[in-house]
C-alpha cells in the first residue's frame, strides 16, 4: 500500500468518534429501515485506516460496545478504520452492504483508499481537487460526508453550506466542522449559516478537550451536523434519534466532558 502524507492528527480522536459514530449509526438505521444496501460518497476520503491506533483510541473504541461504531471497528487493537470502511463495516454488520465511492485531493491518500478496496468517485462536474464540488452536481447517493480541514469555516462555508443544504433534500449530508472559536466572527458566521440553511439539522458537539495525548482534539471545538429530509419525514427516525442521544451520553462518560446532541429546532 502506498504511504500518504502523515496526518496532523491521530485517527480516532474525539471529533472522529463523533463523526464516525454518527455515520455508523445512520448507516445501520438506514439499511434496516430501507432493507437495502447504502450508497455512500466521501470526497474527502482521508486514509483507509491507522495501524495501529494510539492506545487511548483503542481503549475508547472498546468501551463503545452496544453502538454501531463498535461493530464498524472490528480490530480496535490493530486498526482504526476511516469513514469509508466504517460505513461498509457498519452496513455489513446488519446484513447489508455499502457501495462506497471515495476521492481525495491527495493522490497518495486516494491511491491507498482504492488499494484498500474502496471505489473511485468520478462524476460529471466533480473535481477531485475540490471535494466541495460534489454538492453542486446532481449525483444520486444515500449519504455524503463533507469532511475538509479546519480552514473550511473561514474560506468555504458561506458558499458550500447553502449548496450542501440543497443536496440534503435528496440525500443525507454529514458535515464535519472544526471551530476555533464559536464566539469570534467566523464562529458566529457559522451559527448564522446553520440557522439560515440547516434549521432542522441534528448536531453533536464536542468542546476542546484538555491535552490527552491524542493529537487533534484540544485545539478546536468539533461539531458534526446531520441533515436529511428522511429524519423529519420518517417516523422511524425517532429510533435513530434515541440511539444518538445515548451515544452522546456514552461519549460524555468516555471523554469526561459534556457532549451535546441536538435533534433540530
Ligand atoms: C479529515 S481528512 C478525512 C478523513 C476521513 N473522511 C475520515 O473520516 O476518515 C480530510 C481529507 O480531505 C482532503 N482534502 C482537504 N481539502 C480538500 C479539498 N478541498 N478537496 C479534496 N480533498 C480535500 C485531505 O487531503 C484529507 O485527506
């Protein structure tokens, strides 16, 4: 397998456990309620896995028994899987499968993802160098993850959030946001964009953690936003909501800090 640029964070950090927990729970809920395989697109695919994960990540994952992410990380001592494999493992654990289409502007990262068994995302109007371009295409999928680095709020959010909101009327959108300071102009700009374009989105929020030795969880507040017309229209979504409430309670225990889950307006 080719080796991509080293990451500036440890895979499986607190923000990852929020994001990956939501992806895994949504996938299992979706596969069960629709009784079919899920199509997941990940234009910011990252790495297929970290091998081995840092020991605290292994301990945290092992404590998640009963949640979908536990099933999606079958080898927590050896490997922490990234988003594409998590969705696939979560779907398989409930007897379905996932068609996982990935991309990344880092060509080495992309090659490692493909070599790990995932499929390349190609679509008219989609530019792999600009993963955000996926939300302005008419691609059909069940779930898309928008998962860039921290500059997103400053640079791209005003343009991308309205397009992502539009895409969420035909497929579920998960957006991962790193927020340096929710009280500064950039942080407040994000709050305004959210209430204008995603008034009914579900969110899970993690404050900055005190230094734990896991890289990537002490500098930014992390928020994961989930939006899908299914969540508001499908009465069965109450089951997913209850599971995510429990998951946030579990993460509150695991991190020793309050993880806030909100199911829309
Ligand atoms: C946080 S990592 C993705 C992690 C992965 N989605 C997961 O959850 O396991 C972000 C990835 O997005 C890629 N990336 C950042 N900005 C991008 C852009 N504008 N277009 C395409 N890829 C981008 C980076 O190369 C990096 O590999």
